C-alpha cells in the first residue's frame, strides 16, 4: 500500500546537528525499495495560496496557515501496512527536530490489469494486421525507436507510417508472443520490460522469427493508460532488421 510522508519542519528548531537525509534515502530507496520518490519543497515564504470566492480568484502570497511548522518536503512510500510506514518515518532525520505526517493514499483501482490489457491489444492487432487497433494504444506524442526504420519516430502519425511499412513486408497474420513481461507502476507513470517473439511469413516467401527486448513507458491519461515511449532492440541481419530468412 502507498503512503504519503509529509516532512514537517519547524522554523524554531535548531537543525545544525541533524543527520543528513541521503543515507535514509539510500536505505529505503535503492536498498529496500520502500521509498518510491520524493522531493524537497521551497520555504513557505515562496508559497502562493489560491482561493476562489464567488467566481473570483484570490491569491495570497505565503502559506494558507500561519504556523511555525511547515511542510518541507514529501516522500512516497510503498509499505505493507501503516506500521511499516511509521517505522520508515521514524528513521527520517527530520523526525528528530520536526514531525512526520503519514497518510495512506485513497484506494484506487489497480492499474496493472489495464496496462497488461494494452500489451494484449498489441498482440491481437499484430495477428489481425489492424494498424488502427494498434495505434489506439499509443499517445499522440509517443516517442518510439522503431526496428524497421532504425530511427526514432516522434508522434503517432510517424509511428503509423513505420508500422505500415513493416506490415507491407509481411504476408498473413503476425504471431506476437510475450515471453517475459515485468511491470512497475508508480501513480501516473509505469514502465515495462519484455521479451517479445515475433513470427510471420515475409512477402518474398521467407520467414520472420525474431526475439526482441522491448522497453515501454506508459502514462495515465484521464481514466486510461497510453504508451508514450517504446524502444525495441532486435538483432540485425541483411534486409529487414530482426528478420531471419528461412528458405521456403
């Protein structure tokens, strides 16, 4: 379960003897995978408070509440339960001079099934040679390193042209088999790493049979996920990259 850790400083406290934060970040982040990400915030004096009253936007320089305690930063934790999150918060150096507010994220639907559905859509689109179905999985501003052109394609229109070129070299359906799929989801962004085997018949009678490493970046767009980045690494032989021709 994910928790927001609000790091609350105290402008009356003496922070000169506080331990550095970097070891805490290293232990809970790189070593244990509990801390997903976080960042410091500028001081309350740099804040702007916005209110809307009777349709009028009211802006006030400074924090919404005058208090000696203020939110100095935040961290996103992924813990088994509140008790584990509390133990992680207690290790933060600021806990010794300020306070740590731990709040669970509001329960939301699991994004992983939706992202896996996108990958399944790509498999079905390849089998049916349905470019429209495939392009519906991508964001308009997608960036893709395409194995056919060997170039980065910026935008879904450029990607469509590269896919049309690829399909023009193939006869009949394309078998796309995902051999390994690993996914990491973090709020509105996700990444997957997969081994994908692609098989089909070339228009000249040869056979396409290649396994590629595909790295994909996803972004939540409203209530749906879209692919915003994709990099495919394939072996290269004469002719079509990734195509191993087998005499018919």
